[in-house]
C-alpha cells in the first residue's frame, strides 16, 4: 500500500509505503521531506524501528504489543481487506475522508 501525506499549515509532506505478509510480518517506510526516512517493521517476533530521529532500536513492551496487534492480519480484518484491495483511503486516515 502506498500513499502520500500533507500536514496543512505545517509544511510537512511525505510518502508512506507499507509491505505486509500474513499473518504478522510488516514493513512501513515513511519518507518526510526535510526530515528523512523512518522504517518500522516486525518479522512476527521482533519489532524494530530505524529513523533519522532516534536511530536503530528494538521495540519492546507496550510499544511492541501495539505494533503487533495493529499489523496482525488475522486480528485485523479491516487492515487485511484494505491491503488486499490496494489500500483504502478511509482506513489509512482512521475513518476520515
């Protein structure tokens, strides 16, 4: 799934690409103009992030749990359906058009 973002009034623009493999593997790549690249993912066991803001790190505890439940296609039929259909704008924007 690929999309773009524009935070009006802040001059922040970027792109986001999400790769997903069932049941719980994922990679999200966010590139923000003027800031850089943020990569976040999980192989189903280890959740990680590599960003220009914090560098490489392993996610643990609640942060790891939130990521795991958000991207698990078996637990999130809405996300699974959106990814199979090539992305759904309402889903990407948490219900906002």
